[in-house]
């Protein structure tokens, strides 16, 4: 995958800003796979992406660990999935969750690693690594040229801005 970036997120505030910027840059049909250990901040990042995508702040975006899918209304439909309890691509396909990866909304999937083979080539994968209590290292990668410019915009906008909401 040729389109990639690395971002140090120095605080939860900056992680939220990163997510809001990412959500604002999303277009219909975008898919974002979020990876990382438990507690890395996948759900918090999803909440910020949803806010940036225009999901009403009154709608509480929470992890669909047991429901597997939550749907929200923003400027375009927002699908939030969690593959933590699934055992692979066969589970995703059997449940029909793969269909949401090809709709005209924004699909954000926590624990994408459980079924990476079902994702479109145009997916943006964001892997979060825990640096310490407040800091994260975000690795972004996508096979889609459409993400190249957007990744550059994200890194540029975050680079010069300290921890301001």
C-alpha cells in the first residue's frame, strides 16, 4: 500500500481533533478500519470521526461490541461496526456486515484485523499503538490514491496545532 502516514497523537484532545478532521474529510463510500490493542482508543476515535462526519452530538456513539453494528445519521449515513467478537471473514459475510463496506455511507470498523480480507482496496486502515496514558501513535495506510491527499491534509493540519480542541 503506497499511501501512508504516521501521526503522533500527544493527548486525548489531539486524538479527538484528528478524528473530527478525518470525519470531515470523509466522502460517501469511504471505509475506515481501526486496529490496535484494547484501550488504544478505537471507540473514542470513532466518536470523533462521527462528529466530523456530522453525526448529531446528541447521539451517543458507543461501541457495538455486542450489537456488531450501529447506524447513525450525519451528512451521509454513518455505519459503526465492531468485529472483536467475530472469528474471521466467514462470520462477517454470514452476518451480512460486509455489505455495509460497499454502501454509500461512511463505514468505520473497530478490530478490522479479524477480517481484513473483506475490506475494499480503498479502505483507510488506522492502527493505534499505545505510547503511554495519553499518547498514541497512529499509522495510516490505504491502497487508494484518493486517500493520499487527505492523509497529507490530516498530517499538515495536525502538525502545527498544539492541544487545542
